[in-house]
C-alpha cells in the first residue's frame, strides 16, 4: 500500500451487537498521491465527512461497540461508491476540480482501487468475525452545497436506506421522539447511493441504520456528545424493535 498500511482502522469493543461504519472519516492522503487541490479544500466536506471521526469514536465508546473507520480521504477513493463507478475517484466535487484525479494512468487508477478493495475486505472481515445484529453507518452533510446555495438543508439529521428499512423506521421514530426534525432518505436517497450498506448489510441480511448528521451540529465537543447520545438512543431503539 504505502506508509498508511491500511484503508481502515478497526476500533475494538466488547459489545458486538453493533458495528459502526464510517466510510468518509479521514482527510488523509497517502504519500505519493498529489490531489492538486488547495490545502484548505482538505478541511471541507469535499474531502471528508466533517465531525464523523470524533462522532464515531465517541459513539463507539458510548455503546462499547467496535467501529471501522476509513483512514484516507474520499478524494483518494470513495469507499461508498462501487469500484467501477466514475465517482469512486472523483474528478470534481461541489464545483472544485480535483486536478490530481484527472487523466490518471491505468497504474495510478489501479492503486486507488487497491485502497477501495482493502477497505471493504477489512470491513467484510470484521462483519464476518463479529456477526453484528445492526450496522450503524455514519456520515455528515453540509448545510448547503456551494453549487446549490439556494437549496438549504434544514434537517439536522437524515436516515438513509435502500430496500431494507428495518433499521430506518424505528430510528426515525426514536429521533423524532427526542424532538428532532428528521429527513427520510434526505439530503440523499439511500436508493441511489448506499454502496457500503448494500454490500455489507443488505447482501448479508443484516439490518442497518444510515445516519447523516449535518456537519454544523458536529462542530465542537458539546455537539459530538449531544449527537452521540441521540444516535445511541436510536441504535438501542432499533435493536429493541428487531425480532
């Protein structure tokens, strides 16, 4: 691979009922890869799901469960897209050209695919070893895209799913019971973009809850703690609702 020895960090936990999955938790770029973007871009939603690494670690501690966290930026390889999807190595994002991803040689593109394969291999191994009852997928979203400034996103949290709604419906009810405005398959639809949960959840018959928290809600320690409490309560409610 490179100096970054793995595409995923696995956090140990004693409660195997849950497994947290964070596909976009890192802004790191491996040595030898030049994305050719301004350094400031790497601190935005273009490169990483802001707040998700801290939220994942806090929620894993609160639930006492394992977690699998991506160790490289989504601009290196987007682990929540199919391997053959052109957006797996994005040429642009929210109006910003990722010049280092344009015109990649076959060898360079295959190196990016290797990161994708490694991440999903390690996630699959953790799922097979742990056999969780529920997967918890964590992402964050920006309050408004730079390319669509008039389309504000008022939901502080969205729940995403594709075909299997067993983990979505009780989570929505639990979060609404806590007084939260919840987007159902918003701001994105899990029926359009749900690769990791499709592969490791739906294909294995494992229920999952896809959480998308608005990034401004995760801007400080208090926000991280508050949302960990919300999501832990929802995760427990989903588990209680499963047969």
